[in-house]
C-alpha cells in the first residue's frame, strides 16, 4: 500500500473512532463481522494506534521495553519455583535460552510467567504441526495465539485477526485486540493478563505474585 493511502486511512481511522466505539459497545458484533465492517483496523499499526487512542499508552514499545527490563528478575523468580511448575519452567528455559537471543529471552520470560503464576501455557498458546493442521482446527479457538513454525497468529472467535508477528509482540497485540474490540480476557489467564495490564498502564496489581514481579 502506498504511503499516501496509509496517511488517508490513518486520518479516517481517527475521524471514525467514536463511531467504531459506539458500534462495539452498543452492538457487540461478532469479530468476523466487525473485521468486514472495519478491515483497516486489523493490522499491526492500527491496533497500536487504537490502543493509544483508548489509553494514551504506546502498546508494543511499552510492553517490550518493560518486558526486557524485568526479564532477568522474572526468570530468576520463576527458576526458584519448586514442584511440577519448577520442572516445567526449567524445561522452557533449557529450550528457549540455548542461543540467548532477544526473542528467545522474551518468549521464555512470557512462558515462564504463565507457569509461575499457576496458569497454563496451553490456555494462551497453541502450537500446530503445519498450516493444514492449524486451518483444520481454527474454528475451535476462541482466543489464542496460534503458532506454526516461527509465525504466530492471533485468533479470536475462530477468526484470524493478526498474523506474522513473533510470540512476544503477539502477546502485546492480543491486549490491543482485546481493548479495540472491548473483549474480556480469558478467566483462566486472569493473573497473566493482570501482569500484562500492569506493564502497559502502571496500575497496581491485585495478586501478590504479580506484585512481586512489578519493579
């Protein structure tokens, strides 16, 4: 898409923000229907912009910067966990930290966080063997980050909402999608999303475990 077109679309998205919010709040449309009504919203740039319009916070940059800042503390706390959760955490770290890349550290931190808070990775992430396997099971996923190889796709209500980002960015963007569509986050991931909200909005966490992870 040409730069000029991008600028025009961005301006129109700003002007139609209140109309979009009224539709979301008053009608609570299905995600697939809303995507057809507002296709320009469903890309990385506009999800970031919509989140900023709603919260005044820069979504991805804030999340990734704070994740990087607290990764070492998070991994150290997670590594001290005992029992089955501790074994799971050490397996995650052994797998993802072998090359010590930024993406690997971020993914390890997020996956360890979920386990450390007593929640399940499988409730947030679903790994598929190939694209065919993913497409066959797509309609069963209500809210998930689905992974095929190194590509992550955000799925809501059985619909592919955003594709192609890495896992850490997808976690940030999922929060953007939740805010943009006025959705509730999964109850089984309450503490993980509570931590996420703390990073984005500097709110005080309720759960003591989440408080321990806040700087």
